[in-house]
């Protein structure tokens, strides 16, 4: 009898130890960044999370830029994306600069129906200083308490300026450029003792910018953060380590863009942390519930976007052979086409647009409404402004000073030609600046003469062209949406046929 009870105790003990082993799982924070309306990746992300849940405690966060970047956002002003994300069971999300594209009231309307906390420590009402969203959230993921803090890039104040000011120029909202790091530190201090780990979900990026606020600088200026899951600059960073203010290592990672990868922050059973990326392009599984929603949205979009607009004999390029964004450092054939559309449809003397507004290459062959909206996905309108020759030269100097480094304000032009001479001082690089006259010949730009320029309202209201046009007089506002302008040009002026004249860049911008 004694041996029988002893055997029973051994069996029970083994069962308890087995349960303890089964429950002692790692914790995984899955994250995305800069999805930019790549909606079909959500079903893969949900499937990855559910599959991992068998062997790990999991949660899901987003580091911003999900509402804009394709037809799903542009044609519904973000609602289709919110509908899909509401199926995902996010633990928390933060704001990217493109969440402001439809202006702040629309963003707030969209998030009023969102089923996860939106975290942003530095977005405030400019008059009262009150935050529009929570600064942090604490969640228990398995056995670990994780404190999440959200932060958005202050560069949105310049790139999406129209979302922060009213028409009279009064600032309505602020992103606290001067004390972003301090606000993050205070948020971390408030939760540090309540949690096992502090994770910042960030849309700051690694690259230097005009606000001097970036993810590396954040880590170096603060303490108490264990990891920064970052976005904004579309970098592919499986894992980096940056030392904080006390010389302690902090993890940082970023996935790229459009669900090429999913990010994983892993907290092992021993408490060790690391990050890694999962290639979602090759991931074969999809969550059926989420897929039903995305398929429904795709069907709605197809009904709107499948209409054939034109035939193109050429591939319209914004990328170079190394997949870098050539449209942000040099002339491209796609940039020529778009700028021609602005100039010719509006009747302006010349046209200029920011390279960052063109988002994808388009193949040769039949192009649909959806294809053209995907290349020009934002809620921008073409307008005409007055600009003197001297102001034009100053504008071109400012927008090309980073060449050959990629810069979103690099100009794509029509009706003017110029040279960027990199051997000259950075503020005096533009030479041979000429403009197309009424007889069809080019003549030197006169510095004291006023010209009419077609561009997009984003570049006039201060969001683009480094704010150089904010004081210029708008003579014709909001003539036509910029993607509709392109459609009008290729259907009416080109007869539905983009020919070989657009096969290569046409030599409007020379770099020496």
C-alpha cells in the first residue's frame, strides 16, 4: 500500500512539473510599422500570432503609418483600414505622420471607433496642453507585465502642417518638438516600477531630421526603456543595440514597410530579450476571419478601381536598379509624366511636385484607376501659386541640397530645366535655370518676374518643399485631386496612351 501511494505521488508530481514546464513559455511582442495600406498582410500577421500562441504568450502592436499609402486608405479616408485593424486584436498602436493625412478631426473620428488604445505621449491640444491620446498602457502578457509608451515624430508638424493649423494660421495641435524626449522619460518613470519591461512603440525613425528627434537620440537621452520598436524611415533592422543615458543597452528594431517582414520582440523564459524579423512575403498562412474582412475590402476596391484608364508602352519608374527611391534624388520618367499633367491640365507656366508624393512603380501594359491611385494615393489637390524667378531658384536650392541623398522634397518638374552643380556651395548649386515660353522654346528665368506654378496643396501649405511656399499667393486653389489630374491628362491629352516619349527621363534635371 505504501508503494502504491508513493507511485501516485510520483505521477502527480510529474504531472505538476509538466504543467509548470508547459506554462513557462516565452513572451513575444509582434509588431508592424509603415504598413501603408498593405492590407492583405494583416491576415498573415494574425495567423503568425495565433500559430505562435501555442508556444509563447503573444501580443500585437503597431508603430504607425497604416491609414494611408494605397487605395484602401485613399478611397475611404482611412475607414477600410480601421475596419480591418479592428479584427486584429491589437494591444496598442501609435501614430505615424501619415495618420494626419486626412487632417486631425478625421483621424480622431476614425479612432473613436477603434478597439485598441492609441498611445502618443507628445500629441497635445496647442491651447490647453492636454494630450489627445493616452501616453502609455500596461498589459499583462502571460506572466510578464509590459508597459507600452507611444511617441510620434515631430516632423509631422512640417510634412503634414495642414493637420495642425487652421486656415488663419493658428496652431491647434502640437507634437512638442522641443521636449519629446522629456515627455517620454516622464511617461517611463510613471510606469517603470509597475512593470517588468518598458517597450516604446515609436514612429521616430533612425535618420537625422530637422527636429533633431529620432529613435537613437531618444534612447541616448533617457533611462528605463528596455526596447524601442520603431518606424517611419522604412529601415530593415532585425536588431540593433543603442546605449542609454546610463550606458545600458537598449534594443531597437524596424521591419521595413508594407508587411515585407513582421517584427518579433522575444522575452525568453530566463528574461533575456532579443528582436528578430519574420519574412511575411514567403509566409504561407492566413487567418480566415481577418481574410474575410480584407477580401471584402478588396472586392469593394476592385469595383471602384478596376476600370482601365490607359495603355502604357513604358514602365513608369520611381525606383532605381538598387530599389532606392530615385524619385527623391533625381529625375524619373514617372515624375515627368505627373508634372506634365499638373502643368498641362491647369495651364500654368510650369509645374513642380515633391518626389515623395509618388509612391510606386507602374508596369507597362494596361493601367487601371487603382494603379494610378496607388502611385498617387494621398488626399492632395493641384493648385496654382504665384512665384518669382528668385523665389523659384531659392526653392530649388532648398529642395536639392541633399542630392544625391534621398529627400522627399526633391522636385519633379515640367516646363523648366536646370542643373544641380554639386561642386558649388550647397546654397548656390542651381545653374542654367530656364523656362518654356509660349513659342515652345526655353529661355532664362527672370529673377524679378512672377510666374504661375502648378503644384499640390501639400507643398503650398507648408507640408512640402521645406515650407518655402507658405507665404506665396494661391491664385487657383484645389483645382482637382492630384491623381484625378493625372487621369485627366492621360485620357484626354494623351488619348489613353502613354507612349515612348516617357520611356526615359527627359533631361529636365541635370546633375554634375
